[in-house]
């Protein structure tokens, strides 16, 4: 077990690891310099990370690997908190530890943590390991959308909307972006189906407001990828909106 003193050291050295970023839109920052205390700390923790990655590679079952990742992640929490604190001051370094933990968090379904790390990764244009062959923005959008489409109860509408806002200007293949819009559209439709007009957070437009958002995202998904599989969804939401419009017209008479 790492002592509280070592944990504090890791956090402080992570805060010292970043360089000032003037323009994060052009290229990823360098890794921490190896001839500094922060760089040496980073190298030591990365040795542990690579050892953990080897342990995970020895396990064939994805179902078994994911809880291992959640347990392993605790060893990196203090370094990551320091790196995030540095980011708040406009300082960052290319950080395999932080990036890998973002990926793991998606795998073990802690999406709030994944998005917190993802915001730092995107802000400073950090890159994923080469084996992923995708940008961080594409990875976040596509992988979180995939989980939402397969197990929608694990991802909230608010988290999906946050992913979309974080990645809206990023370049990625159209099918990846379409998958995210499909997931958001279906989440809005579920929100419309469960609409409670007495709820404190009920939108001004009522159930129709959710349905209209659903239709907007589903149509955008289809526009981006004709094979995304939303035509039935669009038909269903359109019918919902037509019924709501008819009911409103009848009530106004």
C-alpha cells in the first residue's frame, strides 16, 4: 500500500509535470521531462501501469478484466488529481497514465470520471496509445455511444449530451458521430416516454420538447450515416409528435 506521504508526492509532482500550453489545437504537448523530479515520478508510475497492462493482457475475459481495471485505477488517482489540477492552470503534458485511466473508466462504466479525464485530454490534445488508431474525441464519442445503445440504463442522457458538447468540433468518421446522435436521440425519446408534467424539471415545451430533440438527433444521425439504423426510430418519434400536436389542437378548440 502506498503511504499518504508518497501519494501526496505523486500529486504534487504531477502538478509540476506540465508545461504551459499556448495553443493546444495544433499538437500534443511533450511527456514530462525525464531529468526532472516530475519526469522521474511519471516514469516510475508508468512502469506500474505497463505491469498492470501486462496483467490485463493475460486475462482473456473482458468481463473479468473490467473490475481489475477499476481496482488498478486507485493506484493512479493521486497522480491524476495532480495532473488535472495543473490543467486548471493551463499546464499539461502528454500523459499515458491519465489517458489510459480515461479508457479504463469507460470500460468499468464510470462515465463521470471518464468525462472528467476526457475534458482534460481534449482540452490539451493528448493522444491515445497507437493501438487505438483513433483520436481521443472519436474514442469518447463512439465508445460511450456504443454502451448507451447496448445498455442504455448505464449512460444518462446528460452524459451523452456532455460527450456531444465536448466533441462537437472534433474531426471523426461520420458513422462514429452518427452513432452518438443515435444514442442521444433514443435517450431523448425515452425521456419523452417517461415524461411527468408535474416534475420540477419538466421542460416548458412538455413531452413534445423531448420528442423534438429526439427527432433532431435521429435525423442528424441518418444524415451522417444512412446505415445507422434510425429510420424506424424517426417514424416512431414522428408519430408521437403528430399525436401530441393533434391532442394540443383538440384541447385548444
